[in-house]
C-alpha cells in the first residue's frame, strides 16, 4: 500500500480510485453478512475488490517508479535499483507494496 508519510503526493491516485464508477456490467452486491462484493452479470465473475482497483494499483506503481527514478540515489540499494530495467523496477515495487 501507500506510505502515509512518503506518498502524500500520490494520494490523488487513491482518491481517484475511491471515486471510480463501476464499469458496466459490474454491480455491487451484498452477501448474508452484509459484506459488499462485485458481480459481473455477463460473465458470472465476482470479486471482493472494486473491478478498477488493479488499474489504480498499477498507476500508483508507475508513478512511484517515476518518483524514485527522479531522485538522486543516496544509498547503494537505490543506485542498484535505478540500474534495473523499468519492468524490473515495477516488479520490485510491486513486491514491496504487497509485503507492507
């Protein structure tokens, strides 16, 4: 997830994601415990996450990479990170956000 102190400049992505409308044909539904899930009435697919969440997570990862690459590295790990191809940088950031 986002780091509350370090990623304040990227909060706009989270705000946009929270306001994102459900794409057709997804609809919000509730189970017997009143928990909300999303159901696609055309495909029969269901998910606990908003169908657009992955899009906004990817956007965050891409913006985070841009932000990290834009800084001058102070540590050897940062220097090693910047030498990686962008796809590997995004992969590493994805792993880091999943661990948090």
